[in-house]
C-alpha cells in the first residue's frame, strides 16, 4: 500500500468492480488456465487469449472515462504481472493423455514458451510497458502432487520439478529475447525466478 498498490486487486469480471477500480488495477486471471490453450479448455476456464480480450475491453472503458491521452499514460505506467503454467504441467501434461505422448519435457516447455512469447508481445502491443513474468515453482513439491505422485513418504515428484526448471529456462529466454526487441526507455520486462527460493524453504524449513 505504501507504493500505491491495492491490498487486494479486484477481479475485472466481478459484478462489484467499479469504473474507478479499472483506473487503479484489476485482475483478468482465470484459475486453472495456462499457456497451453488445452489447459483452459479442459478446465472450462478463460484462456490467456480470452483474458487479453477482456483487457482490450477494459482499455476501451478507461479511454471512455478519462480520454485517450490519460488512458495511454495509465496503461503504460501500470504494472502487469503474468503468473501461470503450473496446471500445464500438473494437469495437462501429467494427468491427461493429450500432450505427453507427443512431447518430451523440453519439447513441451518450448511449446508453451512460444505461447508465452506471443502473449507478452500482444500485451505489449496493447500498451503494457512494465511487465513481470513469474516462473514456475517446484510443482512436484506442492501438497497435492506429493500426495498423488510422491509415494507413501509423500516425496516431491521430481519429474514435475524437472519440467518446471525446463519451463523457467524457456520463459527466462523469452524475456531476454523481448528485451532485445523492446528497448524504449519506459519499458521494463522482468523474469521472477521463484523456483529455487521456494525449494530452499521446502528443503530447509528450519532456516525460515
């Protein structure tokens, strides 16, 4: 809140969300979506492409409220957080028969990195300039995956962790490649690697 960020960012589709909320930040996220379009389709949620369409709708509303010039300023100075991909791994790849027979771990990471790259380019094209892309956590260590795949000791499922690492390598590369293209002074593209900090907490809880 000291930085002017809301304690809770309201959902864009929440019926209680007001026009003023659009000027100060809303969420377009849809739980269980992923970079892989099949992830959202099988979960019957809004895909990343649909979330972009909602953002376009939001931009029109902002322009209608404050005018073109101020809207461009608001959109370009806003901070955008992109955080998805866990369900691509834990559900679409490891729990359904639709991708695993056709892609190994690295190929599937590359497959989804292409979608991530296009999503970020589209977001930039709509006026976003300050974008933070979160990497994936050690998915194989979350309680559900340890219960389902970790055996009687509920160990971390290393296959999912290895895919998360592969994903993060590809996503970090996407950010690096876009930085080389989008060089305007007001552009900030950042990759947040949360994998190893979280893994350290899991493996060494006494330190924390």
